[in-house]
């Protein structure tokens, strides 16, 4: 992962905006595929249809935006797996815009305990991220 994870990245992960952004980008590539670009790619196909499909798949696999977004999603997912179910629920509710009052009522946890767990988790995220940056 290059660079630090931003709060909006985490929020976009939980709200589904990252997954939607990938689907939108894939749709843009599939619908806006330019056959003139095919000349620049070393893809061998048996016919025009499979050639177009193979070229589109190659473009999708090499797209920097899609790759970076998938990498960020995988990173957040791996990070989340470290925590127990309660912590994961706190993250999801908080990053999808729920108030602490709502979280208290849903999870039967005090605001201070929820905030403490969230802040501890953020510390782990930053520590893990800085380890990756030092590679």
C-alpha cells in the first residue's frame, strides 16, 4: 500500500462506495473501449470478438485506479479481520454515519467504551500502515 490510508477511504469501504467505484470504472472501460488502442497491445486472438474481449480484459487488469482501489479494499479487509465482531460492528456503524447514541443502543456499549475501542483500532491501522511504508 503506497501512502497513508485516509479516513474517507475507510468510510468509502464501509459504505460500499469503493466497490461501486470499481464497477463504474469497469463499465467505463467496457463501454468506452477504443479499438485504435488494440494496435498498441500484444494480444493475439482468433477473431475480432475474442480479440476485443481479450483487449478489454487486459485494459481492466492493468487499470491503475481499479488496482489501487482493490489493493486498498484488501488492506482494510485484512486489517478488520484482526478485530472481534463487536469492534467490526462499531467500525461499520461509525463509518457509515451512525451517531454514538445509535451505536450505544444497537450494541449495548457505552459511548466511551465504543470510542476507546475505535481509537485503539485506528492506532493499529496507523502502526500497520507505517510498517508497510518502511519496506
